[in-house]
């Protein structure tokens, strides 16, 4: 039954030369050989595929829906006081690795891809977990830190729990590559059974987007809301700096994978702070720009100074 299935799939690529096959078509051929018991031929086919796709650029979708997904915008007008929106484009300094759950692939370690555009991605849940991990490394823990609890929320169950104030968005990439990890025999000190990992290469760019909504402070004193929002922004900015530059946000990050360069592009922070000057009538809320993570960390103090009537 399975052999018939693979034969039917392979008929669709029979008119192409092997060097013209994309990853999906190479996957079909590889699994057909495995089903036929031709393990050596399958390994040879995978080796040829790995040489063809050592670095691949994927065309970025051009329609409007894709732009809304890849670089989302938020209207803070309908959100509570002191909500803020953060977005920037970063560049990978080291490759990014993740593990998809796709069982039908030519290698055992495919990168996570979205189901519609098939682009490599960082899930919003991954961003949340990695930022929490970076802050934990800095000494913050939800168990005894009220600020961490309000940012990341508590597990919802029958007896309570709540959502956090941070809302993360996925990040997409348009490049893939392959990493070869070769575990060494401890006694002989030589490599054995190289393992292929699909990755996003160093130099690839992605857009990080984060929304902060202090929904649990609606109706409270504005000074209290403002103080908490700026304190939360300060902690998040410091956590993002360490996550992107030091601890990483990738699988195998302890081996150096998944860190970014210090410089970013299109870095903006906009906040719903009535009374502060807006850049244009079409943009009702103030905007602060930054080009490095160090500049991002400095923004909360600048906002506090402006709110107190000091020089920006």
C-alpha cells in the first residue's frame, strides 16, 4: 500500500531531471527508495540534494495579505492607556535552527515552516518562551516576581490563571541552509554519523513584533498605569537585548546558534501616551526610533522624562 502511494507521487516528477527537483520532490523520491528497501540509493539521493540546497533563497510573497502578516501594524487608539507596540528587523549573526514535526521530509531535522507560505518561521510561542528564558537567566522568575507574572501570565486552570500583557507575533525568513553536526567518538576523537539540520543562515533578516496591553489596569490611576508600563518596557527591552545578543532564541542556542547582530533596521516603538507629540496627523501616537538594542534599552527613560515635562 505504501509503495503504491510513493509510486503515484513519483509519477508527478518523472518528467523532470533530478537536479531540477525541489525539496518536496526530492523528499518523495527519497521515501520511495526507502520503501523499496534501497537505503544506499536513498542516502546517495539525499547527499545530492544537500549539495543543491546548501543555501536557498525563497521568493517572498508580494500580495497585501502577506505584508499584513510579515510586518503587522496595530492601531493603539482602541487599546488601553499606556499600551505600546514594538517592531524591528534584525539580522542573524549565527544560523537559526528549529525542529518541525513534519514526518514526511528528506531529513530528520526540518526547520519549522508556516503551513500556508512554507516559509521558515519563529512561532510566537517560541518568542515568548525564549524571552522568558533570557529574563530568567538575568535573575527574574515568575514564581516570586510579580512583574514577570503580569508580563507572561499564569497557567490557566480550574482554579484561576490569567493571560499576560505581552502579545507576540511570528517572524518569517526567506532563506534556508543546511548545518552539519558531527558528534565525535570520545575515545577515538573522530566524527561519526553526521547529522543534517535545516537552518536559516547567518545574514538572513526577520521582523520581530511585540504588543503590550495593560488590560488588567483599566480604571486604575493613570500614574500607576504609566509607571508599570514603563517599568515593564524597561525589563522587556533588557530581556530582548540579552536574548538576541547573548542567550539566543534557537534550538541548540547553548552552542551559539540563533543570535543576532547588534544593529537593527526600522526599529520603532510607539505608545498610547496622550499629551506627547505625535510625528504626523496620520500617526496619532508618539514614535521613538532606534537602530541598536542599546538604544532600545534607553527609550523608557526618555519617555519618562517627556511625560514629566522634561527635554526629550
